[in-house]
C-alpha cells in the first residue's frame, strides 16, 4: 500500500499553513472582476483546486474562507470534517470511500463557515482534494481564536480547543 511519503513525493506536496500538505493543481485563467463579487477584496479566478493530504496526529485547524469549498476523497482512509454552521449547528462529515457506512466521496463546506479536519481514529492518512469557487486567495482565509469560537459554540469547546492552533 502506498504511504504518506509516496504521495508527498509523487504529488509534489508542500506543508500547508493550516496543517497537512497540499499542491495547487488548477487555477482558472478566467477572472471575476471585483465589482461582480460581494465581500471580496479584489478580483478572483473563477475556480481553483488542490490536492490535500492529512496524516494521523495532524489536523486542519478551524478556519473559514469566503467561497464554497468542495472536498473530494481520493485515497487513504476516512477524513472527518468538523463544520460549525452559522445557525450554530455542528456537523461531522465522514469523507471516504465506504459510502455504505455513511461516508461520502464529496462534501461542500458553505462559504464563511468555520471548519476543521482530521483523520478518523483508525485512519493513517487521507488524500483528498478541494475545489473552490470563486477561486481561493489567501486574502479570503481566516484562522480563528479558540476563545472567540468557543464562546460562539460552547457545546463544542473541547473540539475547538483541540483543533485550533
């Protein structure tokens, strides 16, 4: 079976600031002008895509972006995506190939929604992908202070403290 080192090497992955490893694989040439976008600081590409690898013991810290983000499962084991919806509901999505065990091959995190990801307890690693539209820009990326997020979601305080940097 292929391991983390194999995927890092063959997909040319580099460390991601929120945890894990990534490689941008697509950035559309088409541009959406700033005037056509609400709540963005400038123009954006139509869409972007990345590979994203997470291994056991690491996590994608709670953050949000200004665009919808579609996650895709590719290889490895189960990824847990923890979503804190704007209506104060919590959802844990299992991204993986065991669709008969309530896993899903794709999931869309809505724009401006706090979320984090980690490998499930029995997972060694997960190779996934993320497609963002309008395209990802680090200007749209926001990490969160765990105390502020815990105040907004007190029932998820333990999870938030564990998955914030």
